[in-house]
């Protein structure tokens, strides 16, 4: 038996198919007509039984249920179901002992129903993974495995992971059957009224996999293979099913394109080690580390529903506390867009707080105390976190994230100290210790230029935010943070905040001395990658003075060569020089290296290898977004590949290669905060802005010209950079018939 998410049931319909067995003022226990009766309950029982068999409905498995009711109401709520009278009686007795007394204190029926619904949802949350125990039942699984082997005749080594009852839609007709997920195939089998349907699709032949809904299907899984569309709808567990399908399809593609990584991963390489629980756990860990921008090695250990006190807004936000080996993270789920990342290396204490509200207080080096309440098993959690914090006090964790914060704290008078290490013949292994912008464009505190004043105002807004919401990795991230990012990060804070939002600050703190060691090992090596790097060094931002001298060129060489040495699978890909040169403008050399790691390995996985698969996948997503949001363009363009070819450089260089540098850095700001979503949104905004001109184009060449002219006309009116740094846009003023477009306005529009 199990608790169910409360759903409305109309009483008059319920009475036709169900028989009442027990009842009290607030609950009713019912049995499905035809079950547990001698003779099967006559004709009515026979009809109900046939209906359940044909539909393979939940009632066939769970012919008993409990409904919640309030006096004088025709609406009942289903709250539990069971396969036997004994099972459902346990739930009934639990309600009588634990809930009935409490209900007598409420004055209104609405309050009673709200309380019961909240209680049942809480019980479901408490059960958590336990709700899938029946599916893991060995006897039941063995029965499913026998059916799977008999129906499909696949090789003996094909391992069944799990299976589900579901409907396969042929046009508007659902065919009830079983969906089987195995290591290499998605299979479906149905046999009803003499009609057999058998479907076998190899995971590596699936070109599209998505959750979708339309008028007929409220929620279904859409699978496209060889141009054919297949739709499956579930009674239960649709999200779990989709998650597993996604993981298995991803593994199949990795096996095809990335044999080396695949073979080095024991779980992927040995199908016998792939289990349903393992796939789910891995998927949740990947989602967790991607959402919070944590190192890929982090695995999700625990999730707790709780509240976090938000001191600057004076309220508790509801969400989930997620705990991994080295981090405590929180993400709100009440629409407040509040999130927090607390590295254990920053934690100075974990205490019980406000036991009446099951509180946990986490104190950090930044003098901030985070207060979580309504935490299940809070005392046990406090003990566990204390143990983790003791383990985190190892030498490698001593380097604090204040390393990154220092980049903003450096004052102009310190800039000279970095220049001595960055002489004109800097071919050495000496790592530069300043961002190139601080060397080539030191800010003059006395400068009262309007743009500089605007820049100071921006800095002041960020400083107010830091004072209110914390500074460093553990700061509160909210909608206000995002709003300030969209307006463009001030030059002085850009490097620090890129490190923070990308998660590179965590990699750097966990690997002190790693970059310097890599530089020493890699410089002087001669490979295909180093040859390509040398060829492209002087093509990277050639208009910027930093890359017209050996200072910038040498730093760029060191970072790219070190990365190629670290990750020979990627080595060097042409767009990396453009991206890295911009990173070096705002971040110190070691920081730029870790930013590059974050981009290549976490934020844009599979972008910078020989096949640029990641970029091609995102291009396909971009095409789909154009079809949905800009249908006029889709109707006009006979060949959608135009958008793929024109947008490839947008994705690979984050618009740096097409926009003037002072505008491109604002795009990079948004990318580090929002990920690839920011690039997709901006791409749509660019096409929408130029819609009329593109619709008037007769061929692709004309459309490319329209877009190039548009990019040349994009400006950043707030940029304090001197004119020498600013790219071609200033040169094309007289030729361009495009009115000027400010990058901040364009980014703001892309977010709406």
C-alpha cells in the first residue's frame, strides 16, 4: 500500500465502481467492485474487472483505496491505495491513531482538507525513495525479465534496467502495454484483442527525446528515431522514466563518440554495473553539480526539504538543502530565485538552533550564519555536517575563496608590482599575477569622466549588494543579483564575479599550485596542439594592446598550452584562443585557466573537441526555438541550415568573434551567470531585432550581410574602455545604415 498525492474524486462516479467497506467522519475505505467477492461480484464485478484488465489500470494492482471527505461535501480526495485488505487497513489505522484527534481542533472544513493534504504530501516526501520498493521487488522483476527475453529475442548479454506499464500512441489511439529500458535498447510490447505491437529502438539511433504535452496527451515522452515519432504516456513516474531514458541515451552517444572516456568509466564500460538506482543517482548528481556549478566529481549525498532564513528580506524561503562531499547548497522552490552555495572549507561551525523549529545554523568565515529550519532529522544532520567539516579542514582546503575576492580588492597603486614580472620578453614559465586590464588600463580614481562616474555607480550598487547579501562564494544569489549582471558587471569586479558564478573559484581553491605545476610541465612540449596554438596566438584580439605585445601573448600561450596538456582529448580548438584572451583581460592568469576549465568541461561540455558535438546539439535546440518563437522566419527560410552555419561562431565564442569587445564582455557576464541559456536567448533576440530585414533577403549572403552590419552597430554606451580598445564598430559608423543598438538593451530584451 502507498500514500497518494491527493486528487479529487466525484462521489457519484466513485460509487459505481467502488464498494464502501469502512467510514468515519473524515475518511472512507473502499474496495474495487468485483474484488474479494465470492463469484466475482456478478455482472457489475465482471465488467469492472474486464475494464481494469484492458486498461491495465492501477486498480487491478491496488483494488483498495482510502478517500478523505468532509461533511456536506460531494468532493472526495484519494489519499491512499493498496493491493490487499491487510495493507490498506494498516494505513486506515494509522489515520485513526495519528490524524483523527488533530482534526477535531479545526473550525472549518477547508482547514481540515488543507491539513490532511499537507500531512499526506509530507508522508510521501518522508517515504522518498521507499515509494519505489515494489518496483525493485526481485520476484516481480524476474517476471518482467522473462517477458522481456521472450518478447524481443535480444542478445543474452542485454541487461534489463527497469520496465513500466504505459500507453504507446498510434495516432489518437492508445495501446496499453509495457515499456522496457535496457542497456542498449528502448523496447515496447503490447498484445490486446489479438493485435500485437512490438517496438525496438536502439538508444544511439534516437535523435530527439523530450517530455511533451498536447490536447490529447496531458504529459508524454516523445521519442524520434529515423524520422519517426513515437509517443509514450505513463500513469505513474513519468519524470523518473524520462530521467532514466535520458541517461541511457546519453551513454549510448558517449560510447559512439568518446570511446576513451567511456572505457575508463567502469560503470559505463560494464553493462552489468548499470542499475536503475545507479542511473538515477548519477543523473541527480549531474543535475546538482550543473545547477550549482560545482566540480563534476561532487556527488549528491542528501536532499532535505527545509526553509532558509533570508535576513535582508526578513522571511523564510522554502526549498531544498542539497549536500555533497564538500558543499552545502540551497535552492528555493517558492519562486524567489534564491540560492546559496556553502563550501565546507568556508564553514567555521554547525549548530542546532531553535530546536522547536528543527533548526540548523551554519557559520562561515565571512561571518555569515545561515539558518535552516524545519529540517527532518536535524540533530543527525548537525552531527553529520560537523564530521564533514572536520574532514574538510585538510591542507588542500585551507586556501580560501578569499583568493578570488582579492582580485577586486587590489588597489591601483599595486598594479606596478605585476609589471616587473611581465617584461617585453616574457616567454618564460613565470605566471603573471595581474589581469591584463589592470596593466593596460589602470583606473584613475581622480577621473571624473561621465562614463567613469557611471562605472563607479555600478560598483557602488554591487558593494551595497555585497554588504547586504554577503561577498564571496557563500553570498545569497537572488533575482537582484541577476538584474545587476544583466546591466553589465563593472570592470573592476568582472574577474572576481566570473570566477564566482562559473564555479571556477571552487576548482582553484581545491587545487592550489596545480596551474603553476602544469605550466612547468607543458611549456616546451611540442605537439599538434602547441603548433596550432602558436599559429593562432596573434589572431586573438589583435586590436587590443595587451595582445600586440609579448605580455599578453605569453600569458595566452601558457594558459592554452597548460590546458592542452591537462586535457589532451580536447587539446586545442580554434575558438579557445578568442575566449581565453578575453578571460585574461579580466582575470589573473591562473584564474583565466580555471575559467577555461569551467567553460570547456562543465558549462559547454563537448563544444571544444574535434567534432564540436555539444555546439551542434545546441544549434539543433536553437533551430527548434526559432521554429517555436519566430515562425515567420521559419516560413520564409527554405533551408534552416543557414541558422546553424551563421550561429556556430556565436556559440563557440560566446558572441566575442562577432560583437565589439566592449559589448561582448557583457554577454560573457550573462553566460557565466545563466549558462548557455543566455546565448540562446541573445541569438533569438538578434534574429527578432532584424526580422524585417531578414524577411526581405533574397539569399543567404544577403542575410549574413544584414547580421554583420547589425553586430557592427551594437555599442556599449556605458563602457569606460578607451577608444583604442574598442573594435570595428567605431570605424563603420559612417557606412552603417543601422541605428545604434545598446548591448544592455539587447540583453534586457533577450530576457523578457
